[in-house]
C-alpha cells in the first residue's frame, strides 16, 4: 500500500531503518534521509551545548536517553539516536518561509528535548522497560533519577528556546508551553483509556482516540514545524497552517503505528506479532472494529473482555476479527485522510515549493512503513 | 534566639502555624501574616484559572497538591494550603519597584506552581510518604500519575508566565527556565549526597552543601522576588539584587530547617525529635560538626558510619556530639550571615521603603522559628 499524495514523491522508503537510503528520488529536493541528516548536523552543536549545561548526573541520563552513550556514560556506538523528525520539522518550517535553517535551531533543540522528556516520563508512567532495543532510563537508573532526568531535559529545552534572540521569543515560548499542556492532556487520556470498558457508554470512541493522538503525538510535531516558521518570521496564518499539518501528521503516524502494532512484520518492527492485542491496548483498529455492527465485532469484544490471556491462536483470531469488523480498513482510511489533510495545510499557504516537497517527502517517508 | 536585623521589626512570630497572628507590629507596613494573606488573595483567581486549564485528572492531582481538596477531589477543609511565600515575594518584588502587585501575578502563579511541581517530583525521588500531615501525591495516586501531575503543574506555570502581556515576557521566561535548571542541579546534588562518605576526601563540605541549598531552595525564592521586579519594570541591577536576596533567604531558611530537624520541638515542628539524625541525613549541622577537629567530631563520625540504627539514646548522643563539635553554632551563624546578606541586598538598591520593610518582615518571620 502507499499513502503517497505528493506528486514529486515517487519511491518511498519502506523500512524503519535509520540508515541512509538512496531509494528516494525527487525533482529538486533532497531525499528524506539526507534531509534528516542535514538537519541533525545543523542542530547537533546546540543540542550538545544544551545538555552540557546540566549537572553531570542528569546530564549523563539525558545523553543516555538521546542515544549518545550507554548507562553509566559508557560508549555505546550501536545505540539509535533517532531520526530527529521533530528537529527536522523545525528547520524545514523556517526554510519553508524563506528563512535560514539556523534561525530555527533553538526551536529544533527545544522540541527534540521535549520529545525525549516526554518519552522518558511516559516510560515511567507506562512501565515500559525497553525502548529502541535498550533499557529505558527508569529501568537503567531507577524511577527517581529518571523523573529528575526528564525534568532536566524540559528545563534546558525551555532555557534554550527562551534564549532565542529577537522579539519573537515570547510567542515562541507561549507556543511551546501550550504544547506541553496538550502533551499532558494526551498522556492523561491515554493512561485513562486503559481502565475504560471495551463496549457500552464508557467505551473509547474513535473521535476520542483521535483527539488523544492529536494531543499526544500531533501537538509536538505541529509545534516543531510551527515554531520553526515562527522564528523564521512567518505571519500567524502560516505558523498555524504548519502547526495543523504537524497535528494531522501525528494522527496519521499514530494510525500507522497502530496498524504495525497488530499486523506489522516483527522482523521489521522489532515488536512481537499482534503485540498491541496481546497487551489489550485500546488502539484505533480495535476501537474502530468495536464500533461496527455484526458478529466479528461482537466476538472480538467478547475475546477482549475475557480474563484469558490473548496469545498465539487467540491473538491471531482477534486480529482476524478486527480486520473482518473493518478495523484495519478504517485505520488505513484514517491515516490517509490525515496525511491528505497535512498536505492540504501545506498547500493552503505560500511556502517555498522546494521545502514543501522536502516536508512532504518526510511525511510520506514516516508513514510508508511496512503495513 | 533572634535573627532580627531589621530595625523596624520588633516581635517576630515564633511559630510555624498558618494562623493569622497579630504578634507582629511595624511602623508603616502590614504584619507579615496579613501581607501573606493579601498576596494570596491577589494571586488566587489566576492560580485557580491556570489549574482549571488542565485535563481534569492531573487537574485534580494539582488541586490536591495545592491543598484545595482531598484525594479523589473530595472536600478537605483542614488541608494546609501553605503560606504562599513565593507568590508573596513576587508580588512584593513588583511593589518594591513601584509597580502594582497585579503586575506580578503571572510571575506569582508561575513560581508557586513551580514550587508545587518540585515538591511533588522531589517526594517521588525521596520516597517521602507524607507532606503537611497528608499523603504525598505519589502515595495517594501512584508514581506514574504523580509524575504526570508534576509535569502538568510545570506546563501551566510556563504557560501562565509566557502569556504575560508586554515586552518583558522573554526575559521573564529566561529567568524562570534558568531557575528550573538550577532546581534540577540542587536536587541532583542533594540526592547524591546520600551516597557520599561522612569523612575523608569524598565527604560533603559545608560550601558544597551551601551551594546545593542555594540551588534547591534559594533559586526559586530569588526567582520569585526578581521576576516580580522584572515584570514591574525594574532595571537589571534591581532584579539581580532581589534575586540575590532570595537566594540568601533560601540558604538561611535551609539552615534553620536543619536546626529544627535535629533540635526542633516535635510539638511545634510536627517532626520526630532528632529526625534528621535518625535518618542519617547529611544536613549542615552534621557536616559542619564533622569538619571540626576533636573527640566529639570523631565520635559523631563513628556513630554515623556504624551500621546500627540511630534512635533513642544514640540519636540524643549524636545530637549532643554535633552540638559539642560546633555544628549547632556554625549553623546558627550560617543562617544569621545569609539573613544579613539578604538584608544587605535589599538595601543596596533603590526600593520602596515600605515594601522593603514588608519583605524584611517576611524574611524574619520565616526564620524566627523555634530553634
């Protein structure tokens, strides 16, 4: 399947791998992995400087969570440092409004650090023990120190953004702190979903899930692109359009993630087959399937509500039922709809065409995973 | 004993009680409890509005941590809501530079919320189960939700400050985010002190403890007064002087707290007698005592380093040794020196004399506890 809607985009990368790929080509803009690498290189010195301001102990935990070292500060050349999607969106947001990428560096550092902060604290709340094939910070250092490390990351994110020269710093910090409030709201909803019933009046509806995904995943992606444009001197309408594009990207990204969490190839995702079903996670495909009428939906509800473990053939049966009840198709449609909306946001305001193609390439790259 | 250095200040309140007291009188400025109550009343509507922006769940935990309700959002009229020292310092900071207290309200809300955020996350890190005679948030709601509630408090603190009208918002947010980095540094040091030896090259020295106390306790008190002055339109030198005064207050406050933690009257402090010794906390009196030469210092070091519990007569013996080794006198001198420095900071810049008397009254009020 393909989500591609960008006419300039011809051959999306199909893998989640971090490696540079030349499988993408584009008339007049760099392939996405090169764009990501260029943005990371631009942002890196300021990111290193920001982390270097911290007390050595939370500084080490911050470096660990960024994939710069192993636990205890040991070298860990195999650690993933992430694609840097948020920092890239900030840089591209500035370039899209005709400013230099350098203008957006404080925003890029801030959104990247807020992202790592949120992963770190969310891992504590969710009890997740591994991330990117390594122990999470709370697992490696303890819960208390991990709380401190998250706070430290947030503190230097704000400090870096607040030291941006120029008159736009107030608006920039307003933008970021509003995003923080939305991140908290999204995480609160997500945590509360676990205790809600599968069916009936208290069940999670698709629109509630979408709203959670927009807050939890979309708001920071939108903030990244919008903040870059803001520091680049863009008018409010352009900032808002880039922000909206990022939010749609977040919802689409979450939908694809949910598809991979049930039907993804474990060899590519690194996660167990039917993993989200085994954990009885209330993700979009299941929520959408349960809102339909018919036998598959009712049998799926009964399976999910039973106290028995969901593994092996039972998990496969649940996946088959979720698909038969329309959950997979609805999630694909949800992802497509929000990717289309993101593209429409980008095309509704005057932006540098070359950069728009780079952003669109990035959107497609992120969503063309193995589903 | 008395720390009073303000000539206008005649009869300091001696108790930690939250109740209004008319034991203070002053020529031309309100008694401290009335000042605190006036500032709380001024700040309260904006504080309520800020908390009201949160998702209901972290909002409830925020209200609980502010003493506005019991766990589960039940009414709890007996809960302490705190004196509101930081919000008062922000309001007085603005008034000291000739601005209205209203000018400082966003700063007052921000520092109060950052204070509650830091208590909440510190309670997780320190494993403290009670605060102000109630369960801590992590104890009442669980660790994960408490992490989220702290993040929520910080998010709305920043959002409120960043929405301050006028051109000073950038400098204000810069001030607050630098303070956050210092708070993290102070908490990191404090946590690491626990694992350091009592004597020898790795022992905590008095100057390291002072630096920790300045970061952990002084930086937010200084930020409060400085931010109020900043939003009130003060020049940088005045902001810096108020900031320094608050930092000295923090160190003095910590010293008094440490005295109370060993020699305080349990009936007044609400804490067990010799509590900090029983818990083998590395507080100033012990650190100072261990830096002296002589038998009491060596016997104290041996007691602290032994694996035996420090209770009853052993704790009393440790307290006696700490006093004999000069720890109590050194801590009193430390508190006096920093209170004097705070007063000197306030008198070194042009400020409204009436407000300076109110701030000095507040300083003395906070430090004249039962030691």
